[in-house]
């Protein structure tokens, strides 16, 4: 549908939109259920880590005085995050948006603009888990069903293109804005998919789009960046994984990732960074 | 449709399939007509240059004893090339194939296998020209119509994925084969599109696919490579361009490009190259 | 020689060492004199910009409570910067250090450790201008005198190796420290030298060293990063250049660059960045 | 010293110079002795594999009608290779050349030019093994002695610069020539050194030099290329290693590597390749 649920008058708060604000690894997320066979308890986690990167970025920008718009395919998924931000005194609303649909994307941005104003900051955090549950004997690309490829391409390539078409004209006209992409190391080059991994090679297109937009829109004052989050992100679902239990030093703090996004947004425009890689100290950076 | 037009019994000739064997820049090609307002005369050109890279590669593999299958969306486009190969004593047939359609791709490969046998060499040479005629005031990505993006993505991303699904299982089972992609410098990273250029950033996905397939299929004896053709290729339509008239030293010889493809195919498997860039001596290599 | 000039007891202030803290482009710098035929007046510039990046970084870390050690080949060059930092209430001292000499490097670090303690932060900011005044007819590599190459290699390759040998063991043993390199776009790959440019291809080795040290020392808690400063940095000498007068939007603010260094130093160790590129909004990022 | 040992009149044979034509892994090579405790018997190896890449390239160019000049620090090291080439009917001579010394380099090229004429092809194949025998507890960069770094830098950075200064002016004036570098995967980026490996990060400079020379000299008709040999090369010393015995499919055929060099030299100048990576089919390409 696409109506902004938060009704308070936002006055002149700047707007930050987080696309895909919820997490596959939140307490009741899809990956959490896939990996653990059901929901997990997140009450022991700091609130900054309960909804992965999207949630941490949303909380951080809210704390800095932004009205944060969470987008998700189903508003109910974001209810707990929205409540948490409001409890922290932040301004927040939720809009349904499905990256597969051009109408959904355009409708959502029209609704956002009408209710809280145009985005100052756009964080593209949509993910997918297609491929993750293919069995070991179907590791090769030839076993990827076409529907799986199509979904990956919608989230990683066509959807981001449509979002750029929706928000870049306004940012260009206003002469400012940040368009920030959360990505992973799979975006750096094509690699073989290992059993248990998603079909991530289309994420290279998110990085490529960032490169295109950087060259095209920087001179208009719009800051584009691809952020390569090069490790396992703390969240209810990942913290419960055996690997995270055994090697806690490889787990990345979402609040620190959110710091990086806020740092990028506030960089002096004489010194913009267009790709930022974040790697735990205990691991070798991907390339 | 997808029926192989060449009817001779091929006996045990190895098969090379050239997808997109005709050229946008051939005497009656789409780009030729766009740039010159009509067909051009190609009788002064060496036959190796009349159909761009696809035609030169087809002629080269035919000369080396392959049965060459030309694929094109409309068989009539390839008739002159097929005739030329036959005149040179080569074995050749034409199959219609549209990269936008999974059925067309699968049908074409079924027809090829039934008529001449499975491909030993697959050259992915499909191109597109979407974006090339956008006016200067529509240079930015926000002006790219969605349909244009979708076409680019079909040719550069989804189509190649489908072709890989169609041919890699057989190559893997036979323990040999070459899967070679003709690409350009736009595949190396995202760049701004300049007026007169096609929407080429999705070509990064062709290179990324080559990287994935290289990691996945090399050990099975299948040689995958992305070839970056880093300049203007000689052909009826390009030779007539002002830039080629003024700076003939920047024009690349398609027969020499075809040599590179044949060299790749014949490399000893202890020494495989998976990316090959070709640049005219007179210009600085792209990166 | 290598004695620390600042005599105050530093108590438990952490130590930041800036190698090459002065600027070729400061009011009386070598490049300034080369480009403008003499000294320039810097009284109109903010104090943060008077000594280029090295000076800005030194001031920033001093403001954050560090005892800053400036190194330079001749202490007199750093006197004005040291005075400025003291005026701002910062703790600062100067040590002579010549990257060409292993003895000088080792002596300087021994003196620093003895007087103020081991470095928590090491910023490698040494530069050179060899090649900059070769005439247009000597643009090619064949015209570079061997002595010029040797100097470039001392500053960009051998000197940084020696500095790493001097400081990494201590940082490794203490389990913390930042080793940050200021570099430029020439470090990203080999390029042709244009008239007026320095012989910068050896700077690739500074970046390569950062990659080596990142892989080797991160797990010990030492944060290594190569910072690619991708444009013209504001300073007395550069601000007076015609290009900077005509296109002020391409000039980078050294205080903002210093922010980036401080951000890197303070990153949570679960989210370290090992290469950071900074580009003015008005220009296309180098690669 | 630097006198050409082969005295026959070469008439108009083109000249190919192979710097470092012998191998650390030949039957009596330094690495062979280090790894196996003495010389090995090479009588079972094809003659093309007895002196590694340098020997295979030398034999290949001799077979193609070149007068091949072998350079080595001590002429005796190349005697067996020179004899083998002569037995095959090839023209060959040996010149002593030490990359550490500018005088040695310049003297050697003067002697070559005087005796057989200027080089049409220059292959830079010098290697070193510094670092290979450091014990496991000295794996980190801090344990690399300065002398070891200096040797690596002479072979990988300063020596190649001096060779370029010696041969590029002539190639530029004649409007033709190939300057080809044999390199390995360590040249692609800085990596941690593992026990048993040489200090290879300075090899990045050989690649960088190739990039500089490519940009500067291509337009003059001089073809520069960096060849990344991405695996274990067959030779008397390597074939006897346990890893090569257990996994023969990872061993690269030097004759096939030599084919790649000859292919590069004969590429049409409208289609030059400036970096060529060669990887065994059974392994994942380095990057």
C-alpha cells in the first residue's frame, strides 16, 4: 500500500529513509527461523543490535534529530523497531515498500514526501536470502532456479535503480542529500557460492550503481556511497550461531556500523568517501 | 523458433556457437542506420570485418574446422555471414535465439544439440544499443526509462545467466569446453553514461558472471573468460564514422580480436587466462 | 640528530607522531617557492590550513588530548606549527627525522619513546617533489635521473618499511595503535607522469605496505590504513595557484581531512576501515 | 663484466634478451638446493622445463628465429641452457648482468647492442628468494632484515627501472619492441608473507612499472605487459616437491607459459594486452 503510519507533524526535521529497515536476523526474522528453527529471545541484546544494521542506522539518525522512515514489505515487521525509536524520543514512521514493484516504490516515496517531506538521507539496506538453503549437491550456478535469480536481481539491481530514479531528481534539485548503500564483500567481485550462502553475485550491481551515481550526481551535491560490511553483524539471530559463540571477536557491532553511516553523511563535501569497507580487526579484509 | 538451418551432416566436427553473431554495425545494422541514416556499402572491407567481432570469430573457428552455429534474433540478419563462411569452405548454420526469453534460449540449445551436437565453444557476443539516442539533456540515470534498463539487464545479466544454465552442465559432464564473453571497458566498473553511449553499466554483470563461472567450473575443465575489447571495432558502420576516418590508428581489427578468442580456446589448461583485455596501441588502456 | 625538543612532562597523554608534519606548500615551503617564486603570506588562512594535512592532523590530535610529536628533516621548519599548537593549548614537540636514513629513523623513535612515550598513533605524511620541475620534453620515464628515483623510493618505499619496523613491534606488544598513511591517487596504480607532476608511481608501495601490515597486524589490535587524498589540499601555496583561484570548489579542507584521520583512529575495532579515499564533491573519484 | 659470449655473426636475426634466464629451481639452482638439500637429476624432464620460465621463453624465441641473449649474474649458470638452445639449432649468447648495479646493466646492454644488435624483445624474469628461509616465529614484517628488503627492492623495483631506462629509448626510436615482465600473484596487492615464502610485496612495483610504461610508450609502438604466472611452475626443483608430486594438476607447463609470451609479442598492435594472468585450471585465480 504505502501510507506513512507516523502521523505527527514533523515540522522541519530532516528525513532519513531506511529501505529494508528490519532484519532477516531479528528475533522473528526469516534467517533466524531458518537457522534456529524458530524465534529467539532478544531481551539480553542492546536495543541497538536487535534489528541488525537497518535498525541501528534508524536509531542513530533518529537520535541525531531526523525523522526516520522505515520501509519494509509488511509494516508489522517494523512495529517493534518503530516503538523502540519512539521510546528513545525519536521521530519515526513506517511505510510499506516492495523493491520488486515499481508502483510500490513510487507510491511509497510519494507517501513519504507528502507526509514528512523529501528524504535528506536514503539508506538502501534491502537484503534477500535466496540460495541459502540449497543443498550441497546444488552448489553450482546451474542449480540456481530462475525465480531465485530474478528475486536477487530485483533486490540488488532493478529495485535500487528504481529507488535512484525516485529520489535522485529531488536531491539533485535541492543540491544535497546522501544515498548510502549497505552491501557486503560479495559486491566486490564474482565468487563461487558456497553451500549456506545466498546467491550474492548480483550485489555487484549495487556497488556498480553507486559508482555510476557517484560520477553523475556528486557535482550536484548528492553524496553517494557503497558501504561494504565485511563480516557477521550482531543481531538476535547471528549472536545465537555457533560460529559467533565460538569467535565473538568476529562479530560486528551494528551501532559502530551506524556510526560509519552517520560519519559519511556528515563528511565535509570537500572530502567525500564513496566506498567504505568495514572489517573486524580479527579478520583479513575481503577484496 | 530455434531450428538449425544448416542441414549438412557435421560428422565429428566440434561445435562453436556464437550468440549474437551479427553486428549492430554491419552494412545494414541498427547502429549503422542510426549513425549514417541508412545502409552503407561494405564491399571494400575485408570479409573478416564485415560483421564485427561476432562475424570474425565465426569465420575464424570455421577455418579451424569447427561447425559454427550463428545465433541471432532473426535468421535473415545472419544470412550474408553464413553464406560468406560457406564460401570459405566452412561449416555453418543459423539458429534464432532471443536472450530475453528463457524458452527461446533453451529451445535453441536443444535444436543445436540435436542437429550438430553440443557446443565445444560458446561465445557470448550479444549487444544492445539502448540509451544511445537519448538527448544530451537526458544524460543522467534518472532519465533512463525502465524498459531500457530492463532490456539492458536481459542482454547483460539475465540472458547470460540462462545461457550458462543451458550449456555449463554439458561442458562440466564432458570435462571440457570454452565459455567466452565479449565485453567492453564499461564492464570494469560503473561510470557515468555520456550522451551517445548505451546504458552499459549492467555489462559489469557479464564480467561478474565470468568470475563466478571461472571459480565454479574451471576445475571441471571448462575454460571461462571475459574479453574486454577496449576500443572501436572495425566494421562497415564504424569505419564510416568521422572519428575512425580521422584516427584510423584507434580502430581495432576484428580478425586480430578473433585470434585472441582462438588463442584463449587453445591455451594449455595448466595456463588459463580468465580475463583478457585488448587495447589499440595508440590509446591508454581502460581500467 | 633526533632529540625531542618539547620538554614538558607529558604525564599520561597518549602520543601521536606525525612524520613529515610540515608542508611543501606551507608559506615558506619548497613547492610554494617553486610555484610562486618566493614565500607567500598565510595570515589570511585559518590556522588549520597553514601547514597542509600534516599540520591539520597534528592540531586535531593535540586538541583531542594527544601529545603530538612533529618530525621533519630540519626542526626549524616545524617551529611555527609547534608554536601554533602550543598557543591552542596543545602538547607538542619536534624531532628531526630523515626517512633516507635508518639511523635517523631509529634514533628519532628512541628519542620519542624516552621523552614522551611510545606512539599510540603514527601518521606517515612524508612527501617529495622530485620530478616536478622536469621540462615537457622530459616527460617520459627514460628521462628520470636515477637519483630522483632513489629519493622517491626512499620516501615512499624504504622509509615507510623502516618506520614500520620501528613502531609495529611496540604496537603489537601493547595490543593497540594506529598506523595511518597519507597518500594520493597516484598510489592506486601506475600512470604516466605528466609535466609538472612528481615521480609518484613509487607511492603504490606505501599502499602496498599498508595492505601487508593490515593483513599481518590487525589481529594484534593495530589499525593500519592508507588514506587516498584525491585532490588539491588547501594550504598557503596551493590556495595561491591559478587553478585554485578559478575553481575553489576543488580545494580540499585539511581540517576535514584531519577529521577523517581521527575518525579512523576512533573506529570501533569490530568495524575497521583499511583504505579511505577522500574526493571533493565536484570531481570524479580517481581509481 | 658483460661481454657477449656468442660470437657468431647474427646477420639480421631479431634479438630477444631474457634477463634472469636461469632458474632458482634448475637442477643445481639455489631454491632446488634449499628445498632438496642438493642438486636433483633433470634428465627425465623435457628440455623445455629444465630452466623454468626463463629457459622455456629463451628456447621458444630461439625456435622462432631470434638470437636470444641470456643474462645471468654468473655466465656459468646459463651454460647448459645456452648449449641446449644451440643443440636445437638456435642462436644464443650469454651476458653477465647484475640488476643491483647500474653499471652492470648499462654495460650489458652496450655489449649486447655491439655484438648482436638492439633488443626487439626484452623479457624481465629476474627473481629472488630473500625471506624464504625465515623461521615461523619471524613471519611478520618487523623481522625482515633491511638487507633482505634492499635486495628485493633492487630486483623488483630499482633494477627494472634501470633496465627500462636502458632499453626504452631505443625501442621508442625504432617504433617497435616488446617489454615483457614475468611476475607472480604477489604483484597484485600487498599480502601477509607466510613462512616459506619470499618477501614478495615489492613485486607490486614491477606491475606498477608495467602500467607506467604502458601508458607512456604504447603510442610509440612499444608493447609493454605484465604477466602474472599464478601457480607453481614445472622445473627440476619444483617437480620434486611433495606438493607437486601429490597434486600434479597444479603444476604449470613452462612451454605453455612461453607460448603466452610469444602470443603477446605477436599480437596485432590494434589489439594489445598489457596484463596477462595464467592460472592452472585446477585452482582459483588469484586477485
